[in-house]
C-alpha cells in the first residue's frame, strides 16, 4: 500500500534531470532523510516493512543538537508542542539521594535551542506531517539491492519480499539495527550484547517528586531506573537490569519480576512501576555493534541505527539519525556533485562524531551498570566530583550540531 501523504508540494512533474532517492525504513532516520532529500531537490520514495506506522510505546529525548538539525530543514513543526522541554536532569542513588544535578538547563539556555522529551509516536507523527506529499509504501520488505555499474551516476535497484522491484539514483538504508542494506554492504556481523535488559513503559502518572520537564536517573547495583516527563501528565520510565544474553533476548517476564527488581528503591520508582499495566511494559535487549568504518559504496549509503547502532546511555541514537539525515541532504544538494561523491562526503563528515558517541555510550553504559562493590562507589564519586567545567564542556559538545 502506498500512502501519498496529502500535500500539493510534490505534484509538479519531475524534470528529467531530477534524481530519485529510495529510502528503506520509515523510522525517525528514514522520515527525516526523506524530508532532507526532498529539500535537496531529489524525488523521494520511502519503503517500510511494517504494515502500519505505529511506534512502540516508549519515549525519547530529542536533544538540542537534533532540534538544531531539524530546524535547519524548515519543517514548520514545533516539537515542544508535542512533548515537554527538558528543564532539569538529576542522577540519584537507588534510594533517592542526589548524586549530581547535570547542568543541561544552563547549557540549553546558552545554546538557545531546547531539548525536548517526547513519545516515539508523537515524534513519528510530527515527522510524517513534515513528510507530507512523499510516497511511503507500507508492507514493503526490502531484501536486496543491485547497483548499475555504468558511470559515476549509475543507479540502483531494490528487490522486495513480494518480488517487486524499484529503481533509483540513490539508496539510503535507514532500516535500523538489523539493516538488510548494511548486511549486503558489510557481510554477516554479530551484534554486541551489553549484558542487560531494558524495560520500558509510557503511562499517565503524577507524583510530588515527578516534576514537569524532569529527567531523573536512579543508579543501583547492576540496575538503573529512569523517569522522564513526556508532557500532558505522561511518564516515560525505563529500567535496566544485568541479565545473561539468552534471557534478555527472550524476556517474557512479568510486572511482578520488575517490581521485585526495584524493591527497596525510592518511593517514586516503586509507585511508577505499580501504576503501570503489565501489558504496557516492553522488554528490549541492550545491544550495539562494532563501529563500521565504511557505510556505503557507489550510490548506496546507510543512516541512523543501520550505520551506527549504539547503546542508550547518552540518549543520542535518534538524534544522530536526525543529524545524519540533514548532513546527507546538504551533501546531495551541492551543485555539480555526482551521487557517489556526495555520499562519501556525507560518510566522511559523520564518521568521527558518530564513532565518538557509539564509543562513549558503551563505556558509560559499562560504568553505569556496574555491580562491582568497589567500582560502584567509584562511579558515584566520579560523577559527584567531576569538575563542572569539564562536565559542561562534554555535554555542550554533544548538544551542539556541528554545522
Ligand atoms: C530503550 C531505548 C531508549 C532509547 N532512547 C533514546 C533517546 O532518549 N534519545 C535518542 O535520540 N535515541 C534513543 N534511542 C535510540 C533510538 O531509538 C534509535 O537510535 C532510533 O530509533 C534509530 O532510528 P532509525 O530510523 O535509524 O531506525 P529505526 O527507528 O529502527 O527504524 C528503522 C525502520 O526500518 C524498518 N525496516 C527494517 N528493516 C526493513 C526492511 N528490510 N525493509 C523495509 N523496512 C525495514 C523498520 O520497520 C523501522 O520502521 C533509544 C533506543 C532504545 C532501544
């Protein structure tokens, strides 16, 4: 089924010289790429495996770097209206004692660009509105691609599970963690499990300790819990617990198991779990991949989790996908540049920043999940006493979209 999202913008007959981009995946990265490529003057078609676009029930922090990137696309969407602007960020012990208040509000104020806490579905809907007019074909599972070798601007054909095929001048693999486009480019790769599960839920919630615009992380031993305000009285919570790979990948546990894991934690944590219907709790394994140095070949490239899947500790996965999309659009908009050159320039521009975020996410995650009786107090003391100037510099660098 192809959804031609309403809008007159793309109805003009394309000029013969216009390039056509095929985007595989209608996640956050794919949809942002679609609008960025249209802005760059390409005709765009999006192909999505799912039969309906329905984001699973969890939340995201869309940090100032991603908001800056999105604003450069002039989408006319105001994410603050759909979510909650971040106003405070605290890290506490399992029982609620303050470890550190992170200076996000100060940095955000200085940058003059908000960071927004938003549900995945609200973000996806906002991006779908922005992508209005771009055809999005649902139920289209890409299986393989073939490039035409003739000339620098040779095209690419994509084959789908139902036997159909499409042809374009550019192929963007925005097909997430298990990307088939990446699989064909890079060959078989094992994922890297990080040794813990992540439970998630979005629920209506109120509590005196749950403030508007707040992010609060609670750190225990081999376990953490995060509470994030999504606006409109909605709480997004996530909990992690060290767990063998086999178990976390096939988790079919119960709410009682989650409640047991957080027995004795701060009252607000236990309240949040208690208020969550069992069926609202998702369990996802925490994993990434070894960083891939080459994301593309000829007219094919990768974007978002397909290119650089990362652990969640920095809350930057979708932010990096959004940044990727904007940089890709800019490179393809450079007049007189052939497609492979534009794609290699995009990959070169993104490699260092995304590698740094993947690496930092993994090392912070290992530190955060520690259950070692010596490392754990070291972890808390490190964050408590880390000089503010250093912390601010690191956070400000993450929150600044390199232009
Ligand atoms: C627990 C958790 C918490 C997170 N928190 C944050 C956060 O706070 N902030 C943040 O920025 N990031 C966060 N992330 C990371 C973020 O979710 C991802 O980085 C982001 O979703 C990546 O977007 P994407 O578009 O690259 O991939 P995806 O969102 O995975 O989208 C890929 C799309 O491709 C489709 N697809 C897959 N295969 C095919 C195929 N063969 N053919 C056609 N379509 C296909 C899929 O159905 C999907 O729609 C979190 C992740 C997790 C797991």
